[in-house]
């Protein structure tokens, strides 16, 4: 009793650390008791830092949305960007932080009370051990080790599982990595000073650079019809202006949807979603397969149906919702951004799938559907496509009857073979060419020259429908028309212009008409939508079903190898375009595939640069050209 009284009296002076040291010493002096193996109990796992941060993020946004609704009430512009920004980025985090602080204080108080009780109990146990050491029987060392190992195995397994969980690459890991990769604020003054010091020299060189650009644009060179009548300086300014028009909204789309897609993919790849990754795709296919067998000419196209639903139902709903809000409240920036983010989808995947689907539909002249469901033929090009900037019948007529006749030769209305593709400035000159093709203007001129009246009538009907709606919207709601109807049109022009510029940028000087070189093939592509990355197959055998394209490639691999075809691996169109515009031919060479395995990296780089530098003249790619859009230069690779 005296020792216990002394211990309790000394507790305030000793503190937690002193008492813990006393208990440790007492336990070391006491003989070890034989632990009895018991079935381990699974205690609830504490949330990781990543999980806490993600919960905090969503809770902040949720509280901010509540604050936004509470402040805005049912008044007019409740979704204005300023109110949303203040509510979500200031009020929400502050409210969440206050709640977390309060709960942490309460938790700390109850934890300290519990810890004091535990320390007193540990002290009593230590006193009992020191008082009666002879009553305890020591177990053999072997038996103790065996029992300890039996108890320790489940604990070790749990620790390893927790460690593996900690090292899974999730969304929060990516956010932390991105945050840590940002430049430190400490270096900003030095960088600002360096920029200010270099600015006068850069401004001084500007007149010389502009003079050099003007000299390059006004140099004498051959251009195919009708581009001979569009001066390069005018085309260059046109291209720059068009890109600047779409840049703000497109920049927001890319800045939001690309990181969102990466974060979603990171979380989706974690073990907790393993079962869902197996079940969800099969669940979607369980609906699309029977619907495909019931409605479609080729049931293998059943994966088109969910994208038709998304583009044909969801996107129009949000379009008319945005129109309704514009009619009631005027222009709302937040509504504009929300609509376009939903329209293009994460990492622009909805945009990519809808345009690919429209492309597929343009090639399927009999239509996707059969029997009574034939009413849905051309559904994508006439209903879904216009929300994504597609002029009806453009793919069906212009793409099929121009691009797949001349395959980017100089008679193709959006050829780039008279331009130096190693110079990134050439892309700005190319933009108006694709724009006039995409709008239907130059295809119309070509069909008039060839006297193809049926094609003229069909293409004109699509142009009248699309631009008729644009004129109606422009008359009633000019700004709405610009940012909701014409912006997707220009967005498609520029993005698909870049893809077209890349797909046919390569020409082998010794064999200019070789489509294995002229068209790009990407193996293991990151964005291979319905096997569009097999572009050589698409041009050589357009009737091959998209599910059979990889097999067609493997079957004809010797033809690719014989001419060192333009093949890249483990990349995507966006990365290839970036390297092309940066002049990073080393990166392109690293991903270039030599099926013969003979070329070094430097030889691949030289091959890429040489093929990008070949310029075709008035005799065309094969040297057989006589006049613009002449029938003799049409090539059919099928068969």
C-alpha cells in the first residue's frame, strides 16, 4: 500500500514519459509470460492521409455548394462564377477546417483521459510483477518463441497489407507528386529578375524575327489549287486567329478533364475496385450485346450504342438546359464551362468517341441499323454530330469522296504535302485548309469542278441544315451561338486538323505513294478508339471491320517491314504532335518501330526528319498528276 501510494503521488511529477520508462524497466525485470495464441481480431483500419485528404476535398466542395445555395437562394444568377468560386474555394474549406479542428479538440480530450487510465493500470500491473516474481513460471524459450511467432504472423500479414495499401498509387499520390513538382516560391524572385533582364534583348530581336517570319511566308513556292489563291501570310494570320478563338475554352477543357481522367484512372486501378472493374464493363455489355443483335446489321458494333446514348441524349439535354438558362438569366460563364466539360468528357474521351463514331458511320453507307431500326441510320451525323461541330454529310460525302480518293495527295483539299512538316509554323498555314474542308466549302468547289451533282446536292443539304441553325441562333442569341454552337465547330476544326496533319505527314522520297509510309500506325496506343490507330489498314482496306484491324496488320506485316513503315509504339496522337511541333525527333525515334530491327536510334531520327521534309510538287506524289482533281489520279487500294 505504501508503494502504491508513493506511485500515485509521483504520477503528476513523473509525467507520461517517466511513468512509461518505469513500466518498461519493470517489464524487463519480470519473467516473460507465455502468450496464449488467440484468433486475431480485425480492428477497424484508420484512414490513411490520402483518404483523409480526399474526404476533406469532397467535404469542402459539398459545404461550399451548400453555402452557395444558401446565399444564392432562388434568385436569378445563382450559378455565377464569382459566387461559386467564393463558396467552394473559400467558405467550404474554412467551414470544413473549423469542423475538423473542433472534432480534433474533442478527440484529443477523450484520448488524454483514456491514456491516463491506461497508465494507471500499467503501473498497477508493474507493481504486481515486482511484488511477486516467484509466483510466475517461466516458459521454455522454444515454446515462447513458437507462441510469439503464432501470434505475430497475423499481425505481420496485416502490417504488410497495410504497407501495400499505403504504396498503391492512388489519386492522392498523384496530387501530392504534382504539388511537389511545382516550382518553389523561393525561386520566383530570381526567375522574375532573370526574365526582366532577358526581356529587353528579346524585344530587341522581335523586329528581326518578324522580318524573318514575313520572308518565310512570302517565299516563292508551288501550292495546289485552290491554295494558290490564298497567300501564306493571310493563311498564317487566319490559323493563329482561329486557334486564339478556341484557346480559352479549350484550355479550360484540357486543364480540367485531363487531370480528372488521370485521377479517376488512378483510383479505378486500386484493389478496392478490382471486382467493380470486372463487373461494370460486363454489365454494360450485357445490355449492348442483345441490343446490338436485335437492331444492328453487324452485332460487333454493339459498343457504339452507349456512346450514341451519351451523345444523343445526355449532351442535348445539357445543351437545351444551357439555352434555357441563357434565355432566363443571360450569359453565365459557369454554365458555359459546365456544359463544355460534360460535352467533351474526361480527357476529351466523349469528344474522341463521338467523332470516331461519326467517322465510322460515314464509311458505313448501308447504315448501322437494320429492319425497323433503320430510322436511326445517320443518327450520329445528323443529330449527335452537330453538338460536336460536325456538318451533316461531311464525313459521308467529303471525307469518302475526296480524302479516300486521293489519300492526302496534292489534289486532296486538305493536303499538307506542299508544306515543310518539320517547321511548326507550317501548321498555322494548314489550319485554313482543314477549316474550309470541314465547313464543306472546298469539297463543294471540287464537286462542282468534277460535275458531281448528286454529291453537291447531298453536301449542300447538310450545310444548309447546320448553318441554318447557326443563323437562327445568331439572330436570336448571338453570344450563345458563338460559344455554344460555333465554338464546337471551330474546336473540331483545330483538333481534327492536328490529327489529320499528323496522320499523313510522312513521305518516302524514293516511293512517295507508299501508303505504308504515308499513313501512321500506332501499336499499343494510349487512345486507340475502335482501332483507329491502324490508319494504314483504314486506307488500304477500309472495308475491314475495326475488330479485325489488328489481325489484318499481323497478316500483312511483311509489307510493313519491307518499306520500314511509319509505325510508333506505346504513345498517342497528342504526344506525337507535341514532339513534332517541338522538333523533338529524338523522342519520336525512341517510339519508332523498325520491324526489321536494323536501325539505330540516330538512323530512325534521320529517317523521320527526311520523310517529314519531302515536299510534293505540281506532278503530285506519284508524278502522274495532270490537273486538279483529275480522275486519273484517284487511287483505290482495296483488293
